[in-house]
C-alpha cells in the first residue's frame, strides 16, 4: 500500500495507507483523503494508479491549485517522497516498494507554474464553486447585492441565483455539515423583492437570530445557524 502523510504547519495530522486505483483529495468527507478546509475545493485533485503501481496526480482545475515540490501542476507522475501541497496542507507520498522511479518522459507532463502561495488561514479562500460570478452579477432584480458570510470560516458566498441550496451534498450550492443535515437541507429564494430562507426537509429546522425557524424573510445582518455553521446575511443597495 502507498502511504500519504498529511501535515499542517510541519506537523503530521493524519496518515493514510491506501491501495485504491483512484484516490480523490478534497474537503468533502467522501474523498479518500479528506481535508476539511475551505481553502480546498470539494473535489480538489485525484491520484490514479496504473498497472505498474505508479500514481499520477491530476488537479481538478481547482481555484487555489495543486503543487508538487513547490511547482504548480495540472498533471504529474509522483516519485518517492514527493510533497503535494494544497493550501497550507502538505501530503508526502511514499509508494509501496523500494524500486519505484519516475521516468523522465512522464515527469515532463508536469505543468510548472509559480511557487506555492502563502495563504492566510484567517482569511480562507473560497473554492471555485463559491466565486463563479463577478460582484456586479450577484445583484437581484430589486438591485440588492446579497451575500452570506460564514463567520467561523471567513468565507463569503454570493447569493447570485434565484434559488440557492444549503446542505451536506456536493450538489448543494453551499456545503453545510452537522447532525441531521442532509442534501438540500434549506433553500434561499429571491422573490417579490425579498430573500427567503426555507426548510426543505421535515426535520430541517434552522435558527435565525437565535430562534428556530422553518421559513424566514431575511433582513440585513440576520444571524443564521444551520448544523455546525453560522452565517451572517448582508445586503447593500
């Protein structure tokens, strides 16, 4: 089995021993290597093993990029002790077997770019899905620019569609974890000049300004609690 040691601030926080043909890396729990951090995309990168037990790394066109030995790559065949960097997290690759070598012809497939950036963890960088629209495109028909700010992670989500879902699935627009949080847990809809948040599940309660709700017309600076996440609703004319 290949070993993947995940480190943060030069400290190993978890080690994975895997023999899968495909290994995904991302912040969603279903990834084989899960790093729950908003600077990492839901599905950030993957590793594919060939018939010779060599692993090739592919970046999923992530916003913050994937780096191998401090060089940005879209695809790279890994060699022993290669260091994969995603945000401030490092993953050291240790293959099964002492005779693993990386052929030069395959190494040339790595796409080299700038060194890995220094990321301020106090200002998490949203994933690609969260930054798809320019600010001027996030205004509703009534001219309001609305956002949700996840206060404990310092992430801003633009409410740039008529319907936006929050839940525990990668199909949701905003990922929320927590006890009894499922796919499409709540929905935010802009209608008739107002922005409503509504439960989509029988048990899908949430809190606004400390009170349990099943639906609520959002107002500037409302505090929303869903699962383990806390949001602040903000709008500007």
